[in-house]
């Protein structure tokens, strides 16, 4: 039977980017088991493997174009290329800025997780998406708990327990979709199934979105987030708040494109949850005295903003009457918003990683002791707040444009309202860092690589308008 199989049809080379990462991860795992090597070895090999993986993706795009693999279960489209590149970029930056982890197993699990996230981004088959989802989740739980403290272990268990329920919902949704369509490939279902207002598919969409809401930390599925932010190292928190969510956004996009012609009114369910999530996150941030916990709720709000940008995918009228303009704003809004948010978020948590205690009181007198660090923190926080002309403001502007084009003006109103409420929490951080005098927490110096990444984050936040205009 294998002799009759044409391996050229499988197009195995499309899987090389994440298979290569898995192979390097296995090598690192063996090295950590039998040899005591310096962390720079693991960091260097891991960073180099991410670069090689990116060039493998670039090679596939240049040579094969949009040709799929494994009988259509893997995609080589612009969506997978753009967001796989984004995953690799911010994973690479994380490796450079992290200096707390010395265990070789950490970097092996890290590469396994990145490979699984890339599989999620590249696949439109529900089975492969589920495999990538579980592979990345199991690795992430371990990375959170590997610190070994009581808080980190309990946070990882809490995250695992909540996400396990979501995984059960996803499996049930896959069963409903297969019962109705006889397939688990979203591309095949889109081309073959044309029924409207199907109750089974609507239920499947809701069940899948429960898992997506857990992974995107949308309210009311965000209860794990605060514990994870508080227990994990700040640099790992920055990574968790950015990279895994990139893959989940792509899954949401593919699910929404599958549901758009088959459900009616599903977008209003998602819209209510999105509005509720952004308001809950914004209001909860007002009472936080710990900076990391405040940014945990900030992440809830920003995830809701990006989801609001994707909601028009469920509106059939948008696709019919305003497809070209909407697609431009939607695609660039999603890509640029999350990319600019990631740079600002990395900058903030890189500075927080220099403090043992991240209470607001710890930032007192920062301007007098470290003026450049205080200014850098202020720039990144103002960017997250969406204050012009800093980074996230331009991403938020594109999101508002795409929402208004789809005629969801009330959704744009709630985005603006949530931004105003969140402004209080952001300004509190800036006030403590710049204007409150006193003896704050002892500050640990950043090394050369961390200073370089912080400079990069600040420059992107300041000159983001040039990037948006140029591209």
C-alpha cells in the first residue's frame, strides 16, 4: 500500500519548519539529561533553530507558493506565513531577554511548544489543530510550573484544569461538525457545505469558542490569568501574553470563516462576550495594586480589542458589499495591532523583571535613579494605553476603522470606553515611576541583550507610525 502512495502529493517539505524544531528540542533534551552545559549553549542553539525554521518557511513560500501539504491538511497561505513569522520573531526575542531559566529541559519544552503553535497556525484540519493545541498547552503548563515555587505550581494546575474543560468542549465540537458534514477539514466543509442556520454547526461554533476564550483569556474565562501572571517570571509572562494568543487568533479566524455562511446571528453572541470581556478587564484593573496583575487585566482588554476586529468575518453582508476594503483593514489591523502590542508589552515586562516585588510602590523614585529606564517604561505604557503617537494607538486606529467599515459603530464605542477606563491604571504606573519620590525596590541592571531588546521595543513604540505608513 505504501508503494502506491505518491509522496510528492504529501509535500512533506511543508512540515520541515516545525519538524526541525522538534528534532532540535529532542537533542537539547538529551544533552540536558547527560551533560551539564551552560545556559548560553541552550539559548544559542534554540535561537539559531528559530532562525533556521524561519528560513525554511521562507523557502516554502518562495518555491511552492500557496501549495498545501498532507492532502490539504496543512496550508501555505499568507495567514500561516505572516503569523508563523510573528511567532518566531517574539519567541526569538524572548530567548534573548530571558536570563532566569538555567535548565536545559526548559528550552527543549519551549521548542516543542513553538512547533505546536506553528502547526496550529498552518493547519485547517480540526484534528491537527487539536494536536497542536494540546502539544503547546502541555508544554506551557510545564514551563509555568518549572520555577518550582508553590505559587507557580498552583497556577499551572489551575490553568491546566480550566483549559482541560475547554479541550473537552473542542473535542465535542469536532464530533458535532463530523456528524453534520462527514469531514474535519475546514476547507472541505467550506466548499461542500452550503446550509444556513444549522443548529449543530452553531453549537459547535460556541463550543470551540469556549476553548478559544480560555486561551485568549477573555472574561469570564480569565480566572487562570491573574495567578499565572503573579507566579511566573515577568519575561515568561510577556511571552505567554503574546505568542500563544497569536496561534489562537488564527484558529479563531479559520473557525469564523467556516461559520460565516452557515450561521445567522452567531456574531452577536461573540460581540456580547467581547464587550463584556473588555469592560470587565478594564474595570478590574482599576483596583489592582500590583503592576503585573494590572497588566494581566490589560491583556484581557487587548485580546478583546483584537477579537472585535475579527467579528465582521461572521457578517455575510460585509463579505458581499465591502469585501476588499474590509479585508485590508481587518488583516493589517490584526497583524499590526498585536505586533505593536507585543513590542510594548515586552518592554514593560523586561523592566519589571529587574524587580523582585512588582508592587506599584516599587517604582517610586525610578526617574531619579534610572531616568532612561523610567522614560522607556513610560513610553511602553503610553503605547499600551493607545496614546498618540505611540505604537498601539495606530493599531487601535486600524481596528476602529475595520469595525466602522462593518457598520459596528456601537462596538467601536465600547472599545473607546474601555480604553478610557484602562487609562487610569496605565497612568498610575507612570505617576509612580516619574513623579512619586521615595525609596523604591532595589533595581537589578539589565545586561547587553536585554538593553538592546528594550531599545528596540521603545523605538518601535515611538516610530510605529513610520512602519505603518511604509508598509
